[in-house]
């Protein structure tokens, strides 16, 4: 299997979706609607809530989760629901125009229509160890069984999802906290 391992780890998360947060009366967010079910928050202070159904949408989600910190113990395949969920510590790229302090928040990343999950280079012996999410790759024509999404992590780790069709959600689920550290990358 080329170094990939199938894993049907027991699902510890009980929610099959990330519920919408209720806004207080009179509170609004600026939203740019591309499709009836796709919304992009354009303000810097609001939590984000994104859906992806194609490569363009997924590239926006990928940008928002770049350099997110993920412990292996916070990734689950909910086989009965056909979902793969990740709780991550997200750097808020949309608010980092100035200098420090920057911002981080917890966010939930969910992929629907998941047929199978394979892991490569994930250290399950360190469930609380942190991996940095580098990028999300998508190939709609990779295999006969469906489409492929790969989450690439620092250190060579990866999660490969075989999906019937692309449906992804990202939602900030926690409070914002300040950080003086801004992720950086060495040029290749």
C-alpha cells in the first residue's frame, strides 16, 4: 500500500457537524456569497465559517488552515457518518496585516462523503504532539473509487481521504488569543 495505512480508529467525537453559532440580535457579518450554500466572512474580527465544494473553494479553506497546529489525537474518521474531522489550532491569517500581536483560535475542519482514510508518517504514539498543517491537495480524477484529498503535514506526515464528492467545512469554534509568533517558511 505504498506506506499508507488504513485506520478505522474509534470515533471519539459525537457531533456529526459543527453547529452554527447564534449571533446576538442586531449583530451582522459581511458575507460574500458565491453559491447559495457557500459563504466567506470578509471581516477580520468575526469567526470564519466556510464551505468548499470545488477546487477554488478548497484553496480558500487551505489558505485559512495553513500552519494550523494539529495533535494526531484530534483527528477522527467517523466511518458511520462518512466524515473526517480535525480540531486544529488555527493561525488567523486574515488578521495579520500589521505586526504582533497576531491571533490564533481553535477551529473545526470537516470533510463529508469520506469513503476511506489512510495515514502516512503520523506518530500515533504521541497523540498530543503537534504537527503543522502545510497544505491541502485535491485531485478529482485520481482513482476510480472517487476523488482524493490529501492533508500534508510538516515532517512528512499526511492524511489521504478518498471521497465520493468534495464537501468540506471549516468553522472557528473557540475564543481568539494573542500570539507574538507568525509562521514563516524558508524558500525552496
